[in-house]
């Protein structure tokens, strides 16, 4: 059964960009644990936004499908259906990658 996650408030669900297999100059394959994780990903779902002083939701600047850049230690890692995702606040997003 597939699990669905709907972020709350100003949180965003992100799937990190895939990393390629990396080799050193001598041909040694670098394991995933030694590699830096990518700081970009794709927005999967967004929350309704923060509430302002009057109680209305302020819409987020990102939407599902956007490619984004985020900080190295941003968000909380979670697993959904065996795949790693991040949940982070919109404030942790540094920018949107436009193609």
C-alpha cells in the first residue's frame, strides 16, 4: 500500500536529486556513506502555508515539480515507501532552479 504524506503549514516534501556512482582517480568506487549528499531536489508536495496575524494562509513560493536548492543540513530525512525524502520548512530553501 502506497503511503501519502501531506506537509503541514510552511513545510515542503522534497526528493533529493539522484547521485551517480563516483570513482576516484585510481578507479576506487566511493561508497554512498563517504559522498556528500546533493543539495538539490524536486518538490513532491507542499503545505498550505503559514498563517498570518489575521489567520489567513500565506501561499508558498514553491510548488510540486519545482527543482530547488537547499542548505547542506536542511530538513529532516524520512523514508516513504522505501525511498528517502526530506521534509523542510520553506525558509530552508535557497532557490528555485529554472530551466
